[in-house]
C-alpha cells in the first residue's frame, strides 16, 4: 500500500471517528451540545497555545460534561492510534511519553480535532428555527 493511500485511509478513519463523536453529542447530549461545539471549535487553538498536556489537564479539571466528553474523545483516539496502554492519557503524557511520542500525540490530536471541529461547526451550531 502506498504512503498516500495509507494517509488517506488514516484521514478517513479520523473523519469517521470524529463524525461518530459529534453525532453522539448531537443525538444524545442536548444539554451540552452547544458548549461541546464551542469547545471543539477552540480545541486546536488551545492545544497550539498551551500544549496537549495542559489542554488535557484543563479539560479534566473543569469536570463539566462537555469537557469530559471531548477529553474522552481525544483520549480514545490518541490511545488507539499510538497503542498507549496507560488508562489515562494525561498520566501517559506527563510521565511516560518520550519527547517524540508527545510530539506525535500532539500532531495526532490536532489532525483528529480538525475533523471534530468541522463536524461540530456543521452539526452543533445554533438550533435552526
């Protein structure tokens, strides 16, 4: 398989998983749908400005349902893609990940979140009247 088709396949997997996450919030979590949408839209900039570890720590500390959801979505995706066995991604980032693994996790989070952001903008915006 060529690198281009492997890359497309990974992009398709990111898109499919991001769609599942946003659709779940849209269909099953009306109480925090709008807040999750706002959080998803700002997440890439938050990681760019503050780093993956600090952004994960912030989401976890906030404890609101929308923060818990995006934390779980990003955590599940990165752990699967990087074969992380540590149950808590934040613990892995802080204490076990090498510099290269941290960079790779950050890049993967940004790529996943670009899809999540797009779908959140399309599906979790203002209610249509």
